[in-house]
């Protein structure tokens, strides 16, 4: 059994400070074809995968000089990048399992706050893979 805190998503080699949830979704890209030789049966083949990530965290601003974690301001700056600078190296790490990696683009950033003094401000980040996402070999 893998406990949730043993899995993490790294952006550019760093995790987001205050993470509360990370989600990974992999969907197959399918190409359909049919020829006369197929005798009316549609053939399907997987041509690639769409990989998406979602990260939720407490909104935190770290002390200057943090080298292993991204804070709220750094994540927002990543979300606002354009062009080739918007492509971020991503790793999906499991301390007791394999690591997968590739590149991704931040497709959404949101921050939620409340006037309730017992409520924490949170951030949410959506990413989509850009190119191949595969097992990382040492």
C-alpha cells in the first residue's frame, strides 16, 4: 500500500510548499481506422497519451532562499509564463515506486480565500503534459 504523502509532483525539481493533494490522470489517444480487409470491424490503436495533473496546496509564502519548494508567488510566476518559457520539467515521484517525467504546461491557476478567520487560503494548479511522459531511468 502506498500512503498519499509518499507521492509528489515536482515542477522543475521542486515541490510546492503546503501541498494537500496531487492528482494524476492518463488518457489514451486513440486512432480509429477501417479498411475493406477489416470486414466491417473498426480497428483502434493507441497513438499516445494525454497526461494531466492537479495540485492543491495551502497558499504559503516562503522565506527567501528556499531551494527545494515553490511558494505561492513562485507558482503564480510560473503560471504567467509564455512561449517556450511556459514549458516546465515535471516528475511524478513515488518514494516506494517508479518515477515518471516529462514536460508540462500550466493550464490553470486559482487561489481561494475567505473572510472566515478559521479558513486557510488555498491555491490550485492544473497542468497538461507537453510531449512524452515516461518512466525515468536512473
